[in-house]
C-alpha cells in the first residue's frame, strides 16, 4: 500500500468513487491544489470520512520547507497567466542586480556556490517546486504535477493550507527567451568570487574559501562537524523541554514524516503523546521526533480517536497546518519553546532595518511607486506609535542606467550582468550582481536590511523579527533543496548532504522577504552571485527549478556562508487570494491572479467576471479608480489591495498621464497628508 493512503481509512466505495470523481474534475480543469484541499476538507471534516481521511506521513508543503505562498496554487494554466506564462511576465518585471564577471567552471560548482537561481525578487509569480522528504511524498507531488498543480511565482505558491505540495514549474526555452565575518573577510570573499580560490571550507568561525568550487572530503567533514555541533545543541534543548513549555496548537493537524504511526500507537492523552515524542530515540543518523499529533475528541476523530503520531519536520516553524478549525479533532505539538516577543528579546536595542527593493522593467516601475507610497505611509504610522524598526529605503535598479523616478524614490543604479554572463531572458539573474555592487559601494547606516520586492504592499509596521543576528524570512513551500527530487541537484553546489542537521540548514526561503544583518549580506552576496551563475549554467537545475532558480541560489548561498539558523515567519507575508485575513500579516504580495463571479464566488481556474492580475499591466501602469471586487467577496486582502491601489494612484500626481504613457512627468514629493 502506498504511503499516501496507508494512514487513511477507506470508509466506503461511495467515498472512493466520490474522490475519484473529484480528482477527475480537478485534472480536467487544472484546478489548483488549494481547491483540492478545500474539497478534501469538506469530505473529511464535514462529512466525516472519505478515502483520504487523514494524510499523515506527508509533509505539508506550504509548511515545512516553504509556505504555499500563492503561486503554485494558481494552477490556472489554461486561460490564465498564473502559470508559466505568468511567471514569465512576472520575471520580466523583476529587479535584480549584476553579478561579477567571473563564472565558475563546471567542476567548481560543487563548493563555491551554493546553489540555485531564484526568480527575480519581484518575480514572485513563478513556479514552485515542492518536494517531499520521503518517497511517498515524492509520488504524491508527481501526481499533483500531472494534474497541473503548479505555481507561477517567484514568491509563488498557493496560499492554501498545508495539505498539498505544489509542483515544480519548469521553464521552457520560450520562457527563458522571454524573459565580517568582518569587512576584510567580505573583501576576501569578493576576491575569491572572481576565481582566486579553489575551494570553500565550512568552519564554524573561519572560512578560507568563499567561492571555490571543488568539494573535498576534508571540507565535507568539517562542514558536517560544524553543522552537527550546532544542531546537537538544539536537539539537546528540545530533549530537555518539558511538555508544558512547548508549542501546542489545538484543533490543528500537521503533516510530517512519520516516525511512529498513530494507527498502531493509541494513547490516552496529549501529555502521553508528547512524552513519547520527547523520549523517542531516533535511528542512527535518522531524524528526531519534533512534532506529534494526537486525536483526542472522539466525536470529531471517529476512527482516528486516541491515535498519537510521532513525526519529523525539517522546518516546523515554516509549516502550515494540514487542517485547522473547530471541526478538527487533532492537537499538534511542536517540540520547541514558543517564540518570545521581539520587544522582550531586544528591549532598548537599535534594531532598525533598511528596506531595499530591486527592480528592472516596466511592470516594476509602477509597482515601485505604489510600494514606496505605502512604505512612507506605514513608516509614518510606525513612528507615531513610538518605537519603530523601519528605516530608510532604497530602490536597487539593476538596469544599468538612471530612469525618471530617481528624484521620487531613493535609488541605487547597478550595472547589468556583463556580456560573458548572459541571462537568456532571465532578468532575475541580474539581482545577485546588483546586491553585490550595493554591498560594495553603498553606505548603509542601519545594521540590518529587509530584502523586498516592488509587488509588495505594506499592511502594518513590522518589527525586526530576527532572533539576535539570525536572519528571518518567509518560507516558501516549493523551495525544497533537500527533497528526494532535488537533493542531488543541491549537492552539485554544496557537496554531500547526509544528516538531518545539514538539511535543516538549507532553509525553504528565497531572497525576499528576508531580514538579515548587513554583515551577513556582505558575506553572502559574492557567494550568491557565483551560485546563481552556476545554477543558471546547469541544465538540470534550470529545468527543475525554472523561474525560482535564484531563490534556490540564495538559500544555498546562506548554507555556504555558514548561516546556521533562520527564523521562518508565515505571518510575514500574505498572498491573496489564497490568504484572506488582513490583520495577521505585515506585507501583502500580489503575485497571483484573483478571479471572482459577480456574486462574489471565488472562481480559481476560471477567468472571473471580476478579476485582478498584475500581468494585465505588464507594459503600461494600472489606471486610477480600479473597480472594487463584488460585494459578496469575503476576502479582506483582495478588497484592501484594490483600495490601496486606488489611494496611491490618487495621491501620486499626474497618474492619468502616467497610466497612458508610462512616463512619470510629475513626481510625488513623498509627503503623506494628515487624514
């Protein structure tokens, strides 16, 4: 019996037929997995059963290795641009920087560069490639792929819940064409990025090579020791936790790799289940139990009553629930202490971060103006509230030449990649080079930076979410460098990955939104540049990672730079229409198309009677006074987005002329009027 079904009870032939029928419909119209999850939710929790009662044993893809952020779900590959074509458009808008003109030889990829070419920072509408961590999950993802369940964004992925794993969207040839540690250590890394070094060693405090490429056994051993030593302390902390001190989520179910199957492990309480997880002894070299789920509400759990599943998630902080709500009888425990508030951790410290948004192209031109308006407005609100971590702003323009917004938005102009490193229409490849130039030449007064994108809207002031000096980022469910499908590709750039501790250091993130110190960014930038080039030159990586290659390159570069911890924050960014509640999020990313019927019904996979898709404005700016969504639309974020567009375009002078010509003849003075 395949792992996909082995933890589920088949209650009736009617349930089987109904599920097969639903799958058939989904395959036929290319509906996203988000919709599949909603249908599954009705079958499982409303009607109490069905073939797939409970998918234990599968890691939620919007979760562990990345959050379904809204691209993959847009499995609207037919009539809409939410898919590959959409990604292509998205990346045309993206902002990215130049890279050094030194490429890495094929034999040098393994160590020097960490990895992947992610999509443009603005390219959040690309594909996502979700990969599970066990064979069963891999089979499930392959099935989803065949059903057209893909994302189309760099920040992609469905914002649906954890039940699915999106699929990888590969880029066709057509798509490609369209588109200090101390200061001196940073300098040395830069020199090595130009080919002055052969290898890159991972030592906890010293790294002699920054961009070398060839892995040797000594390097891999030192890296393993470094990582293992770091993560052992974390495991010891988890083992010493009292079950009263961990994160417990009532009426919530999580995916995860099963270590002990609940069907064969019935207990009488959550405490007993938690204790079993804490005392679980992993197999040699195997993962430890860091997640347990217990079904203790008999009328909701039914056949699953008293089941205690012991599981492992590589990144539990980045995992979205497989199901949650009052009709879910499961309780999930994560074997970590709850996060302390940012204010209590760093009271009195200066944690101000500099916001940097990279851009290039027509679409990011108007998006940058609207982004900057809302940055100014939310920063004013932030300062009025008292302590504010939001700092200054830079638009990182990697077109190589100034444009007509230089006097409206603080801008750093970076060169494009040199001719010897063609991007083949993948403009995002300019981004790592742009950041490298910015790190070398700009004076940044803040100690930290937030890497953002033009198609982000500020919703409320965001504190510096970093724990100490560890980066903090939004997790993407489709960024899975250590999944069975992709781990061999990742190993081309980082060497052999053998342990759970190594896997845990390859975070399910892209370059945006990410908070990190300027010091770490100086360390990462030259590696990111080299890795992005190496990934782009690797046919298999380009085929499998497509438009999100730059995102993979960034997380690989963090690994190669020796970054051991990264906080994952699902609430950092919303991606409508897959997310809907405004209050919990700091940033809104409008990368997915939004389709609704006139009565307000959400119509994913079908061109809506009312719709908004940024790709409709890829060549000219959006107009003023966009039509609001129908009254029946229940999505707060969709409604807020249109209102936010209309407010910004009303306040920025000369927008009517700008919408027609694309030329900013009148500039905004940056003053937010009192309301």
